[in-house]
């Protein structure tokens, strides 16, 4: 656990930056589309936190409830790092009772071993093995305690479905055909078993 001073020093390494854009040249539809895109992007932070560690969201809620100065400092640094590990310090935990950052993050069960995964995947068909070792699936325990591949669209549905809905709405609002096509494809990819 970090002391207040050392956490303050860590926070000082980050320079606050305000991002702005001049949207005055956009049509009303494009401005509305931009608002939808920004709203959709807000679903990706909790998705990422879930990917790195299953305990991230519960810890975030605990930090948000701590109104002490030290608690707010921990919350601020958690938000900067999108988790309880300091990225600039070799992913060392800066909050007490947090496990070391797992190399498999949240993409595999926390208790999995390399040997278990290799034994399981060696018995899979070529298509199943491609899913198990690909970029668009996570590995989870089934009801019997074995392993199974689960698509991102299923595993992260609570984030991807509303984000896709917002992207489809943005596509309907924009007058830019290239952006409309891009948003439509991204929304479809979020619902797909394979992101493309």
C-alpha cells in the first residue's frame, strides 16, 4: 500500500490535459452523432476494467464510497491507471489487498495453469482451437469446472450491446458516408462472434 506522499508523487507524473475540438463546422446531425459516439465510448472503460481483473468494478465502487482525502487520492490514481496497478511502476499494486497483476488478466480463469490450458486445447478441433487461442474469445469455466471458449460479444454483452446501439444511432445521424459505414460496421462487429 502506498503512503499518501508517494501516491501524490506518482500522480504528479501525469500532466492533466484538456482535449477540445471545434465542432462548429459540423452539421447538426454530425454533432448529434459525435455525442452518441462519445456516449458509446463510455461503455468501454468498464469493459476494459473487467478484462484486466474481475475485482476491478467492486474495488472501484469501494473507492468511490471512500470520501476521505486519502480515499479520493486512491480513486484518482485508480482512474488514471484504469485499475489498481501503477502502469509506470511495473504494474505494482498501489492499493492494499489487491493481487499482483495476473499475466492472463481477465481473459482466462484466475486459477488456470498453462498445463491445464494446453491439455484442454490439445483435444479441440481445429476450429475450436482457433477460437481458444484467438483474439475474440475468452476462456471460462463451464458448469462442471472444465474450460470453454466464450465470444467477446457474449462475455461483454452488457457493454457491447448498448455501445453498438449508440453507434447505429450515430450512423443514422451523420451525413458523412464514410463515417456512417464505419459506425455501422463497428456496431455489427460488437454483436459478432468475431470482431473485424
